[in-house]
C-alpha cells in the first residue's frame, strides 16, 4: 500500500532543471503503478503533455508500461504513442487488448492514428480497424493506402470545407455549432460539389470580414497544394520554401482529401535528418530501445563492407612490407596521413550529402562546389604539409622524411576533397542513397591514396626495396 500521507511530488516536478525526468517523481509513479492506485495515477498523469508521456513510457519497464496504460484506461492519450520509439510502440500495442487500441486510435487525430497503425502487422491492423467506427475506419484506410513516407500518410483528414456561395456569417455560425471540427485549424478550404479545391481563407481574414461578405469574394484562389502521393520530404520543403503553417493535400483528381500542418512537417524534417545521420554511420533504422540482436543485425552489414575496404587498404600496405621493415618511422607516420585524409574527405562528403538532401545542388552550382572543395583540400593539404613536415623532420631528425610526408599530405587531402564530393554525386546520379554508401568509399579512397603515395614516395626517395 502507498502511504497517502507521504510526500507527493507536485505536477511541476516531473522534470529536473536539466530537462530530464525527475527520479523522485518516477519513483513515486512506479510505486503508484505497483499499488494499482488508479485514481492517483490519473491525477498524477493528467497535466503531462503527450511528449512528456512518451518520455515516461520509454523510461518504464515493459511490464510497468502496460500496467500504466491499463490503469489509466480511457484517460490514456494514445497520441503519446507517436512520441516513443517504434519498438516500444509496437511492443505495447501487441500487449494491449484490440478493443482498447481501437478505442484509442478512434479518439485521436487521423494523422496520429495512421502513424500508430502503419507499424502494426496487417492482420492485427485489420482487426483493430474492424472495431473502429465506420467513418473513421474509411478515412484511416484511405490514408494507409498511400505509400509509406508520402504526404497521404502524414495528412490529417479533419478539415473545414465550405462552398463558395456561403457568406462569412454562415461560415462562422457553422464553425460555432458543428461538432466534428478538427481540434486545431488555421485556414478554411473552399470547394465545389465534387470537392475540387477552389481556394483558401486564413482564419484572420474571415474574422475581419463582415458577415454578409460572400466567401468567394475573399478567398485566395492562388492555392498551394500538395499531391497525396508526393514524398513527405518534398512536402516539408514546400512548407520551408513558402513559410506555411497548413496546406491542402489533393488526390490525383485534384479533390481535397486532407491537410498537412507544420507540426507534422517538423516531425518529418527531424525524421529525415535522423535517417541521414544514421545512414552516414551505417546503423540503419536502429532505435535506442532496440535489443542487442536488433543492433547487431542493423550494424553487421555495413561493418562487413568496411572490413572489405579495410582489407583493400591493407593490401596496399602489403606492397611495401619490405620498406616498412627497413624504416620503422614509416609505420609510425602512416596513420597520420590516412587519418587526416579521412577527416578531410568526411567534411567534404558531409557538405555534399547535405546539399543533395536539401536540393541545394543544380547544374549551376555543382561545378563551383567541385572547384571549391578541390581548392579547400589543396589549401588544407599545403598548410598541414608544412606543419607535419616540420614536426616529422624534428621528430626523426630526417628532413627528407618531412618532405615526403608533406607531399603525401598534399596529395591525399586533395584526393579527399575530390572524392568527398564526386562519390556522393556519382552515387546519387546512379540512384543510390549517398548518405548510406558514401562513407565507406570515401574512406577507402583516402586510405589507399594516402598509403600508396606516402609509402611509394618513401620507397623511391630512400631506395627501399
């Protein structure tokens, strides 16, 4: 039993000053879950935003997570499941009764419901949808029919559509009395009887107009719209380009089928950036909540590719094994050449991959970027050649060796700049994802070029066999 006289953390105490979940608050929550204190749990969780609830769910064990949702019952906000890792979300939904999940997804906005349902196996998803009221079921199925990562999957099907012949007064009266309006909206959509989009009206504009004003007289017919099967990343760029808060989504027949809002696009931008970041590191779709086997499976393939490229670099080193045996200093200095080239290549590659992902590159500036990265690589190569050349000459009391490593540094950093931009561009031209494949190829080029030039020059200069 929970001692009801014990100190309870106030609602403002669920996070520390650093923004983390407060340990005392979490301990109190876990004690309430263990005791099955349903009413106290509801009072404790009621002020939490869905994002805070998501953090709480991820912090709990699988058993505590299920108990919390069960104890909250109808008071559990299923939109908080959009704020947790996919593995946590799928595991929790698998454990919950189908009737509870159906009630939960029917109670939240359609875009959040689709986000939750799309990760569920189709038979289980069909079972859930079968228990959802017919109108909501049809709208959810329509969104789920669109391909993954498209605007149709991210759109919200709740919106306000008006005929052009209505007056402002009729529109305002409708919004005051209708019970099926979206929870939040920023503009109204003017449509004909077939739901073809004719124009839009921002809320501020309709609030400033006189009641007798006809809708068609104040609507904006220069409409920005997004096709439902357009990639969600392209939709996010439309928001960024035109500084939008909300935009219409139309089907292939130009009929209004939904809307996208800026909060959804912020999630898309974050998701796409996160995917690119993980792909650059070769970790696929791995989440923090994934188990050991999932993490191993996610990383193994790319590590295997890196092993193959590392073997190629080792083969190059093997060509000069006799030289290394005669001059140990070469083995000491080799990692410096490879490491500097690899870092320079990664910098150029990151700039290029980002430019490709945000569509900053076109035929007008590609040549300029290639020239810039080449000159940057050459300039840095010259600067670091002087630095490492002097250090090497003093370190090993061998000015010739300083000259050799300086020349190798210039060549390798120039090659790094060229490969860092040409490899991502080439992969993108071939239809491959440059964020996934560029890193291994760039590293291979800089390692092979660096080792070959450095060891080759040393062998020639010192007459090593």
